[in-house]
């Protein structure tokens, strides 16, 4: 393995040198957000800086079929006791002068999960007519440093009219386990 290959494998936090506490208040809207050659779809948010970092409100996006805060997406859910709770999208980019941390809360919505998985370079191991994810997650690093291996928090999912695919090698169950274990690769190899 040469050094250039090794450097490509080490994840780099693209926003590590930015202090979110010093960012100006802004309203951001774009139909096509990209970082380098990686597309992230349409986004909108309002950013307010504070002494703890930056808060993003009025957050809405469609990230390759996974939507947050858009028309037709529920903002209310029920807790374990059946009480209604509001899950307006909320994002915090925290920074203490040394370490970055990101937090996301809200309801993510998707139609066919096979399309979402494929759009993100993953093997489509199941399909659905509708999927809702209640998220309250955190990860070390800036918003750009999102990685499944660093996630903590809670994620509840409800998949409607779903069906798991069984491949010719009988690996369908293993792929299902890979979806639950976010650190496992889902691509065929």
C-alpha cells in the first residue's frame, strides 16, 4: 500500500478549522448542495451562532431520497406512553474551542428505501412504500464529519409495506443484520 492510498482512507473533517461560534447569522437555501464531487441535494436552514456553537433551525433537506422538514413529512410522533411529542427538525453544531460535536433531532422520511440505499452507494436489501425514522443522534466532529461508526443516541424506524430481498447466495439475512450494524459494509463483494 502506498502513502497516497493510506491518506485517502483516513477520514478528514472538512470543517474542523471553522469555529461555528463566529459564523454570522444566515438564512441558507439551495436547490443543489455539494461538497467537492459529493451531492447532498436541496437544503435550507437558518443559522444562529452562540457561545456554544451554532444552531440550525428551519432545517429542511432531501438527501438522496431521505427527507427532513419538508412538506408532507410528519413533525409529530408519540412517545412510549402514547403522548404526542413534537419533533421539529433541530441541529446543533457545538464547539468548545478544541472539539466539535454535532447533534440532530427530527423525523426523517423516505419512500422506497431501496432507492435511498442505492442512491447512497449501498446494496438495496429491502424496499418499502414508506419509511419514517425518529432520530436523536450525536457524533464527534463537525456536521461534515458524519460517520455511522461515531454515532450515538436513539433511532427508531417504522417501515411500511416493506419486503426484504433474498439474493441468489442466500445472504439476505446477513444483509439485514448489516443494516442494523451501521459499521458493516452493505455492498456486494
